[in-house]
């Protein structure tokens, strides 16, 4: 009888359901916080010193005779926009809401006849006399998001995403016929390629995050995105393993190739964001040299996709799908970047690309080991360094 009573004890406490016991602390916390807020923080008193004001500039749109800025209150105190100054001259402006609370955003439309190609410094003066400064390195009219605009961004995404990755996947017949020892070296090259992409995406994400709102997370969004993508892909990989049991041969290689394509697709989504936003502010020259640079840079990503399926390649339809998954997001990224770029979102997505790539590297690592089970042996180290070197050299051809 005592053993039976003890067995029931963990699931019951008298006759009160377990979910009620879990909800009681949450309810008490909510009541305490509400009372503290209603009483105005008893005992804390007024804060001394000047208000902390910080405006973050999230987006710039240039139209003939007008500069439109999207700004967000990044500081803890309310901010009231009082004046707009362009190149040391006061300018008339209108704002949807001149007084901004913490994390609130508004659009500030400044009447100013800017000259294409010139540089401008815009300052917003608050009611307390504090200023927030924004640089426009090269003034160029922001393109209208019409059908032709989206068509151009789609074409650019195809050029720098789908086409080069698809061409890189044409290495599959070569990969199939090489000796297994060289295949391990090739897998090490793939790890090196992906490792460079992860580092590049992380550094780019931190740089982008520094340009936007810090109150929304700043650089931490890069690492948050990386963690989310890593965990999601790990869950997908575990689900695939569960469906197929201990996948071997074609099944194992096929789902690793799918994970590689997803990871590269997330990276190319961030890359497309950078391309589209650079085009919108006139910092991107749509020339043949840029397309060639991206083609050389991204062709190696196709190799990373087909290397895991070298022993038992999938059908043509599956290969096309992998190419679209890896390269297609560049189109979506270019659309978002050129029409509604947000640095916080871009930082999160770039981090997600890096995190997904790290998870894929973890999946590829076993295929790099030699017969002694070593991951870092002379051949694998040489392959990884070669992968790093290839992407570093081709990245020098790209300026976004």
C-alpha cells in the first residue's frame, strides 16, 4: 500500500491538478509586476541626469526634392524630433509622429532638393538639443518597386544564385568517378568552402547589425539567428533519420545534400539582401564584372551540394530541386533588400545562414575521417585550406 501511494505522489498533490500548481507562480508574478507598475515603482524616485536619447536610422528613400528616413527610438526615454538639418542647413520636414516612445518608429519626410551623386549628412535635432546623424554617401533616386524592378531583381538573383550553383552541380560526373580516397579530400574541400561561408556570413551580419537598431538586439541577432537555424536543421536531420532508420548509402547522402542546399539557400537569402539593398541606394553597379564574380564565387557551392551524393546520385528532378533550394532564395533576398530592407532582419537572416552551415559541417565531418578515424589528417587539412582559399580568392571579385 505504501509503495502504491508513493507511486501516485509525483503526479498528484492532494487533489489540485498539476497545471494549477504550475500556473500559480506565474499568476503571482503577474500580480506583483502589475502592482509595482501601478504604484509607479515605489522607493525608486526620479532618475537624475539628462534624458538618454538615441535615434536609429533604419531606411533611406530618396525621391526628387525629398529625403524620407525611417527612424526608431533606440533609447529608454521619449524623443521628440524638433528640427531636421541637411548639410548644416535647416530644412522643412514632416513626421508621422514627432514624439517617439521606446522602440517606436516613424517616417520623417524632409523637403530638400538633393543632387544625384553628391554626399549628404542628415541630422535630426531633438527637443532637448541632442542630435542624431545619418550619412548618405551617394545620393541616387530610390527605384520604384514596379514590375520591371522586381523583374530586374529576379534576373540578378538568377544570375548570382541559381545559374552558378547549377553549373557547379555539373561536377557530379567527375565526383562519381574519383577514387574514394580523393573523395574524402573533396569532402574536406566542401567543409572548407562551407566554413568560409559561415565566417563570412557572421562577419557581414555583425557589420549590418551595427547599422540598425541596437535596442532590438544588434549583433546578438546574428548569433540568435545562428542558434535558431542550427537547432531547426538539427531537428529536421533527426526527423529524417527517424523516418529512414539508420540511413545509409543513397538515403544518407541524399538528405545530407538536402541539408547542404537548405544551408546554402539561407546564406544566399542574406546575400540577396545585401545585393538588393546596395542596388536601392546606388552602391551597386549592375555590370558584367559583378555577375562574373558572383558566378565564380557561387559555382563552388554547387560542388558542396553534389559531393555527398557522389556514390549514388539522385535523379535529374531531385538535382534541379536542390539547385533551386540553394540558389532561389537569392531572388527573394534581392526583392526584400531593394524594397524593404531592415538591418535587424538582415542580421538575423545572415546569422541563420551561418548557423545552418555549421550544422551541415557537423553532418559532413564523418565523411572526411580517414581509416584511423582522424578528422584532421594531412589530406583533410589540405582540402579544407583549399576550400577556404578558393572562396577567399573569388570573394575578392565581389564588391557589394
